[in-house]
C-alpha cells in the first residue's frame, strides 16, 4: 500500500521532483539543496523534498539523495530521510507470437507433414485481450530539515 501524502500538504510545503534517466544529477542535487537550505520563518510550513524514481532510475535517485545530504550536512543543517518502496500499475503492449518455421524452411527434406494441431494465437485475438498489466516498483525518498512525525510513524 502506497503512503498517501495528501495529509502532509496541509502542514508542510512539499517540493515534488521526479528523477528519470535523462535527469542530470547536478541539476537535481542543486534543486534539492536549495529547497532544504532556504531559510523558512517559524510561522511558515517547513519544506519537505519528495524525490521519486521508477525501478530503472532508482540508482540515480540514490546518488542525488546522498550527494544532497552530504552537502547539506556540510552546511551544518541536519537532514531527516524517510524512504518508501511502492508499486505502480502500468500497461504493457502485448507482442504477437512469433511465426513458426515452415517444413521447407527447416531443411529436413524428409517429406514429413507439419503438424497443424499446434497453431499460434492470432493477432486479432491477442489485441482483443488488451494490454498486459505490470506492477513497476517506485522508490520515494522524503528529505526534510526537521523531523516529520507522520513519516516517522509510517516508515520508521
């Protein structure tokens, strides 16, 4: 079950950022550092940076997170990190079954008759099934300059 962070939006200033394969590490790291180090008045809601990446881009997300944490800690600001792993359902296009080789293409030349009992499923039938559903892992990292009790209760 994914954490619903709509309750956080009323108390905190959420800065959502996606990390993808085309995202430059230096650009995203600079954005995270600026959000975490910008001074917030006591009356204003504290900032939480929410970084998300799919399974293929998780390594880049971890790199951005660790570099940003290191730089913020060097500036003397304590950083609190909460990490979540969830899944997202996506549609994947079905591919038609490969065509079986014919008896002449096999090069037997024995004159054997191919067995037509095993036929591949037609393309029309495969398309009528619709797209396949796949659960893709999504890594979410919450970074804050103050402890967040809602995130601590959810993720520890």
